[in-house]
C-alpha cells in the first residue's frame, strides 16, 4: 500500500514536470501549428541559470529556491519571446521552416550550454526540508514532490484564468480553433503568437528548476529527455488542449512510475499508450477533431 | 512622342463602374497553394445597397472575397477601399479599415460562448451592442451558451452579429443562407436588408429568391472572370438566357421558394 502511494505521488510529481513543459508545447502548436523543438532549451536554460542563482543566494535557503524559480521563469520566458520574435515570426505561415529553425536552435543551444556548463550533470540541493520526506500512510514521500505538484497546480490555475478571463486569453482560445477567422475580425493574431511563446517559455523555465530538484541534478541534456515525453503527453492529451495536457501529464507520469517499478518498462509503456491513443482517438484525449476542408 | 498602345480593356459590360464606389477591384488574381483560383477579376461595389456576386459553384466567388480580405494569396491586381489601396495590407488591417466579413460556413468559434464570440469582434470602444441585440434578440438569451452548440441559423446570427458589431464601410457576406431552413433563410435575409440601410454589402448568394429580395446590382463571375455586371439584379434574373448561360440554372418555381 505504501509503495503504491509513493509511486502514485512520485508519478503525479513527474506528471507535474511534464505538464509545465507540455502546456506550452500544446498551446504553441494549437495556436500556431508549430511543433517547438526548442522548448527543451527554454527549460534547460531556466534550470541552469536558476541553479546558478540559487547557488549565489545560498542553495539551502528558501529565498534562494524562490528566486531560482523566479529567475528560471523569467529566463525561459525571455528566451522563448526572443525565439518567436527573431526566428519564428519572419517565417510566418511557413510551418516546416519554423519547425526546422526550432530544431536548429535546440541543437545550437545544447552545444552552447555544454560549452559553458560542461557535459556532466551537476548535482544540486535545495532547502533542507525539500530533501526530507513526509510520512503519509506509511509512505515516505519526498517533500520536493509537494512543492512541484503545488507549483504546477498554480501554473495550471493561472493559465486557465488567463485563457478564460482575459481578452488575450480569448484570442488564444479562438485562434486555436480558427486562426484566420481571428484575423478576419481585425485582430493581429501575431501578438498572441509572441504571448503563447512567452507563457510557454515561462512555464518551461519553472519546469526546468523543478525538474532539477526532481532528478537532483542539472545538465545541458535535461530538456531534451523531458521534451520527448512532453511531446508524447501533448499528443495524448490532444494538441492545443490545456486540459488535455494536464490530464495526459499525470496519466503518463503515474503510468511510467508504476511500469518502471514493477517491470522496469516505464518508457516502453508510455510509447504503447501513445500508439493506443493514436489508433483509437487520433485527435488525442481532449483534442478537437481534425478540421475537414 | 509615340502614342501609347492601349491595352484592351477587360470585357466589362455597362454598369461595371460606379461613381465613388466603396470597393474597386481591378485585375485581381489570387491563388491557393500555387493554384490560381481568381483569374483577373475587375468590378466595383457601389456605396449603397446590396450588390450580389453571382456565378456557378466553383467559379471563384468565395476566393474573390477571400482575396479582397487577404485571406488567400493575392498574385496581382489592386483593391481600393473608398479610393485607398488595401491590396498590400494584412487581413487584420483591412478589416480594421472597415471591411466586415461574414464567411461561408459561418466560422463561429465553437468553444467560445456567444458573448465571447461577439466581444472578440469588438474593434474599438464603440461597439454597437444595442443594434446587434435589437437585430438578434435570440443571441442575448443564449449569451452564455457555447457557440458550437447553436443551430446553423443561430450560428449565422452570431456570424452576422460579429460583422455588424462595428461600424464598417462595406460588408462581404458569403452565402449566408447556405444550409439553413426556409424560415431561417427569411430571418437572415431580413437582417441583411436591415443592415444594408447603413452599410453597403457585397453578397455571395446561391438562393436566387434571396438575391431577388435583397440585391440592387449584380456581378456575375464565370471561370474566374467577371462576365456580366448590372445595376439591376432583378432584370438580370428575369433574363432566362443570361441566367442559364451564367448560372446554369433556370429561374423556374423551384428557385422561388423560401
């Protein structure tokens, strides 16, 4: 029982990290039709600079941790906004080129990060409490999981509020459905493009800092490995659906933990799940139906 | 000085030019994915009333509208809105200058509420909410309902309401009665007639009874070209030879319905 509970919480924690990456991917694809392969770079830079910040401030202090989250968030947002503005925007409506440029940016970014921080993982620490565990019904649950789940929950709530309550949120929801009709109402949808990139980058930056605490290290390759699962989560949840990304993140995270613990085939099971979803519900769990001409 | 060689003007019959038209389209060519769908179209839309854009299925009526709005790629030609060229502007700028659009198939945002669909269309601080609410009282009742859950007729009301929310210089309305029940067709036609009192409309419409009720002039497309223009849509529709040749249909009782 305690093992089951521990696996469940660990899985939800992993799902929380996936969500922070997948939410941005899903919104960006939904609105712009761009699969953003550079999303992992946003996360990695957030994690690396977040860790540098925490180290300067004192890695075991709560202030250092909080500041590292804030800095990670800002760094991710800034890099994402810059990416959209400098690389994506000039290739407006040229989706294949847009995807290729994100692939290129990702490769270049990883090489740059390796040049600066080296290829080896750097083991990190946070506030002492986060390194300890809490006993829940016999399960010794690492405390950092609570923080990760809490923050991902707050990010989800913030995104939902933004999408539901603000004009730009409304433009993004409408644009995910039908981008050209948004422009035909006299709205410059490209501003929303920069916005979803910025929001997605901010979430990925926070995800980077939290992921580094989840895995216990930072590395230039942190983003790449998470990005693959985030893509899978995005497809399973339904491209363009925030709720879908949230549900699929937790589903994939939990499934992966259980399959890993009992049969050591976590990654395999996730790919099988992806195949099953694609075969039975090609538009994902909560994706809109593929538009017909 | 040598005389300039006069280019042969496009064969536009009388009635094709209007004093101070709201919209002038000259030699417009447009393509979708490299395939030319509008081949050299020239016409103008008078500054009052409803002008019908007619033609068989697939002659490029919808493409012409989309090309005017920049929703498809314009290869050549000019489009002037009250004398100002707009052919190089992106879609949202064209719309901001006062071109309202009611697309074929309505294109409401299904996941957004009716109220959100309308709010999204408000371009400035003076949305004409009262006008829209008086024209479509049904939409007020359904403000919080998801637009995707409405009937086709109600969705058309949302689509029309979005275009009427702002003060426009011209409306481009594409097949507003397509797929609607006869009773609803009448309501849509009445709403357009009401709207036309304040804004000129270029109307693509297959239902000839509706055209007869609403349209003053008509522009007829065939094979991507304008083949006929008239100041009197009614007289055009009464000429069986012309109608059969250009629209491929008779004007018998079957088309008098609705």
